[in-house]
C-alpha cells in the first residue's frame, strides 16, 4: 500500500494506491473517488457486537467500508467530512487512542474498538469512550483544522483542551480537569475541561475546535419567528 496526502492542512486529501488483491477499511462517507477496478463493500467491522460497541459507545459508524483492488493496482481517494488535515501513523504493534470521528481509514490488519475514556465529557462531545486502534499497518487520522504532534518526555506534563485532542499514544497517564486553577477561572476565561497528559508519548492536537466553531456560529443564525 502506498499513499500521498495532498492539499494540507486545510482541505487534506488522502490518495491510496492498492496492490492487486489488497484491501483498505475506511469510514462510510469518506470516499471521494476510486478506480473502476476497485470494489466497495459495507460490513459490520468486528462482527455485530464489535460494531455495536463502536457505534453506541465510541460514536462511530455501525458499518465500515472495505475497498479492494481487483485484478490490477487501484486508487482510492478519501477525505474527512470537515475541512482539516490528515496524518498517517505507521503502526508496528503499537496502540493509539482516538477521539470519536478521528478515524478516517486504515489497513485491514488494524483492529478498531471502543475503550473507556476515563472521564465524562473527555472530548467535549460527551463521549465516555475512546477508540482503540492496534496492529500493524498505516492508520489515517483526520482533524478539524491542522494537526500538530506534541512529543512528551518521560515525566513531562502537558495540558490540552479536550476539544483539541485528536489522538494519543498508549502508555501515557492522563486526567481530565478544569483548564484553569479552578472552575471559576476556567469558566471566566472561556475555557472548560482540559486533559493533562504525562509522558512519555505523543499527543496529536487539532488547531480548531468543532465546539468553539458552533459556539460562534449558532448565535449568528436567524431565529425562527413563531
């Protein structure tokens, strides 16, 4: 499998080249275009229980799209729903945790399931669960806005607003707390919950927040007159 990421960071596009017989799993609705010899099949990834777990607990789609190149090399183009970036993580047995909606695509050798997120409202969307991705192969993650990788040294602490966390590597300690020195400071400053990570590991941060954008947009929408 070969791939390129174009038009970063605002309107990223993933172009994936599949060898004959090679497959790719992706979120439904991510397809932009594909070669004529690429077949598409929807399936419940991980069986019925696994699909229900990701859908009800992780906020992901019940079905997944599986692309296969038949007879010759094939091309698949994918893009996220929101304007933003795409990053590819080459997993070699590692485990990565993603927020709901961050999974775009990956090799079929990767397993994706829901895991406890540690605290209510971890990612601002109210989700109690994270997506756990493990295995070998490329993992395509997407963000709203550009993606920034922050590497933490052993014992190093770093605080990220929950609305800006996209992913983080396994093995790091984390706790969700008020962004400021207390709840009053957090509310008065316009900040809410934040996650404090302790290295070693890496955190992937998006430069924009869906919740912040909606908070700006909704008051500007015309109200319905009764």
